[in-house]
C-alpha cells in the first residue's frame, strides 16, 4: 500500500490505487507543494482531505496538467478556470472547445503583435549598436 494511503487509513482498493499524496503529485508534475496549494486556494483543484493530509485523485492530477499547460501557453488563471468549469459542465466538451478556440486565436494575435514589437526593437538596437561601434572606431578606440 502507498505510504500516504497507509497514513490516512484508506484501504488499497482499486479506487484508491489512483490516489496520491501531495509529494508524489508534486514530483510527477515537476511543481512544488506550494504550487499545488496555490491552485487549491484558487479553487481550481480540490484534493480530498483526510485530517491534514491532501489526497489527489486522477481528476485533480488531470486538472493540474491542464492548468500547467494553460499557464505555459500564457493563459490567465481566470481563463484556465473558465476552461475547467466548462470541462465539468459540458460532457461533450463542445463549449469548452469553442471557448478554447476563441482564446487561442486571441492569444495568437497578441503574440504576433508582441513579435512585431520585439522585431522592431531588435532592429533599432542593432542600428544603435552599429552606430556606437562606428563612433568608437572613429574616436580611435
């Protein structure tokens, strides 16, 4: 039996084999305990409690994977929360997919604008670099 399950007194039934403690989940996802508690405080995951011990079911691990992917892609906690709420409310995931598509398109537009601004800044810096090098060379340095 898993050490965390043993501590909680839960039996190792087929249902409990998918249960994990915070340390195991944090290690599996490559996050800290604090990260898991943060998303719990925000209401995005709801691990079971047995005393002071958090027990994570497969559902919470899957939700954390979606949360982490959303954060990597630049979505806000509010947007991620909307996706998760729709995922729970819409078994066919049609509404979730439509919302996700809208958010993806918005994010792509924002990133394209940011890329253009970065490209412009890089161009200006390269020009300034060349001018500065020329000034240094002209000054004999």
